[in-house]
C-alpha cells in the first residue's frame, strides 16, 4: 500500500514552496538593499516581481487542495499540507510587505536622505536573519531551530521601537522653514512605515517557524511566547 | 470521566498450528465506544477480533495463551459457556450472510433460540432491533419477504439487527462495509456512530479513513503485534511511533 505517486506529488508541492521562499527572500533582500542604497530601480523590480509570488501562492493552494481532496493524507503528510498552506500565505504577505517597503523607498529616493538611524540597520539584519532561518528550518524540517526563532521577535520589536523613538524625536526638533519641516515629517513617516513593514516580516517569519514546528512534531507552539 | 474497561487483554498469544499469529497482545477496550483495529493484511487484526468471542475455537489446530477478561470473567477459562459468550459478544462479518428466510425470521431467529415464545414480545423485539439497525423504515411493509431480496447494504444492516436482537454487550465487526457501495457504507458508518452510544464496538477495517471517521480509539497491528494504540484523532494526526506513521501515511504496507 505504498503511496508512491502521492509522495511524489507531495515532494513537488514542497519544491514549489522552496521556489516561493527563494522569490520572497530575493524580494526581502532587494527591498532592504534598495532602501539602504537608495536604489529606486531595484525597488521597482520588487513591485514588478510581486505578481510571480502571487501566482506561486495560487499554485500552492491548488496543489494542496487537490492532495487534500483526492489523497486524504494522514499524520505528518496531513500536517505538511496544512502547514504549507499557512506558510505560503505568510510568505505572500511577506512579499506584500516588501512591495510596501519598495514603494516607500521610491518616495525617499526622490528627496534628500534623512539623518542616519542605526536601529534601522539592526532591524533589517534581524528581520532578514529570522526569515532566512525560518526557511532553512522548513527545508530541513528542523523543529529545534524553528523553536529558537520566536524569541528573536522581541529583538525586532525593540529595534522597531528605537526607530520610532528616534524619528519622532527628530520630527520634534525644530527645522528652519515650514516646507522643510513638512518634508522631514513626510520622509520620517515613510521610514517609520518601512520599519513597521520589517517588524511585520519578523512576525510572519515567526509564524513560519511555528508552522514548521507543527509540521515536524504535531505540536502547536503558537502564542506560547506571549503567554 | 473514567471509562469502564469492557475487555482486558493480557499477554495474548495465538497460534495457527506452529505459526504464531499474535504475540504478547496487551490491551484494554473501553465500554460504549468504537475501537478500530488497523494494519496491513496478515497483521493479525482479524485474528485478534475473533479471539474476543472465541470464534477462532472453530479453527482446527489453533490455540491460544494469555487471558482476555470480559468484565471480570476470563473468556478462556475452562468453565466458560461459549454459546453464552457469543450472545454477549455478537459479530458481523465482511459479507452479509442473512439466512434464506424472511426478514422477520432472520431477526427473530436468535430470540426464538433464546426462548422467546410470546408473539407480541417477539414482534416488538424484532421491530426494536430493526429500528436500532436503521432498517425498519425500509422493510416494515415487507417483513415476510425473503431477506435475500434486500440490497447488499440492507442485508448487512439486517445482519446487524440480527446481532442486536439478542441484546449483546459488544458488537464485533469484521470489515462490515468492505463489500458495500459508498452510500451503503455511509449508512453503516452512521449506524456505528449511533450504536456506539449503547454498545461496545470493535471494528476491523482496511479503510483507514473509515477507522478515522467511526472510531474513538484506534489500534495499529503489525506482524502479529500491537504496535500502538491511542485516541483516533491523535493516532491519525500525531502518532507516537515511526512505524505507525509510516503505515498510515502509506510509506509501507
């Protein structure tokens, strides 16, 4: 009663998730690079590339529903398909956040740079690391590594707060001229929105890690960190 | 909620001649609920089922060691009345096997053997059994027609009514729906959901989805051993042992 065809199709579904993860990671890396290097051409490529990620999400949905309906998977296979559907949804939302970062970056590129915000680089670093580790934990089905990711979310939250605090203080300090003050506020608000997008990506990476632990061990670790 | 143990199986070995078909089975089966036995062909699940009402006694050269307690009574004790045991522990087989008699007589048979003589009481008991087996509405106007004229699904429910007529405590079901079409199968599964409120049901099935749907507890057998037993939901979503996982996910069989 070996189900070779089903497992071949399940392997194909996993390969589609790897493809989506690679695309989402490229979007995240490019979004961060475009912001840090003020590269509006690179930012535009992220907006243009989002459609491909949306298509992969639809493909994963279609494959997953088909396997659920026709193969009636059990145990780890069932958890894998349910987990993949959740993970692909989270990765699609990560890609959307990258588009949001890219749109803000294009605005920022049209104006002089703001004062450096060191916490922003730290936030970019931890966010990229969390997504990278979550995807690796999925690839290796490594529940132990996955369990370590939610704790990093506190660090991301802390950096986000530092960015917010720094930019609000900067806005509160007086600048000569009404128009300059308005421009500063607009740039700082766009940067704050970028930091919120990164913080959401860290949250979604935590979700992915939680789904990996669920797939690997059948235990739901969601919300444990917050209880 | 504490559950009453209906069967307590202790160190059960079973042999067909020299071949050891079951080895060291220890298991408790709780009252009022459905326990599914799953595993690949030849794993011993049907042999184990038939041990529970000593149907295997009918197989020459077979023998058993260990104990099976039904309540506080060891059913393999020398003084056990096997006919009485099988009245307490009824059985339904894979292929519907109604007697070549009327629908009424099929259900009344066991009652007559057990001394029912009063016609009104007999009629009442037959009706109750057919109602319990979810067949009454389909046959109430033709109780004197031959049971062999019923569809396969109806015949199987008639066999269940026949088993229920003598008011057993336990109902053993050996792949009761494997010869039936999907609609008849659905009716049997719905019936199991009803019956398990009042009876202890032990079901052998090759259909894992069926085991998942109808049972509260599932036991996985492999090569004559009981590998894992647990709540059905847990066993099918998060089994404890890799061997169980590999079987139910179709990685061997």
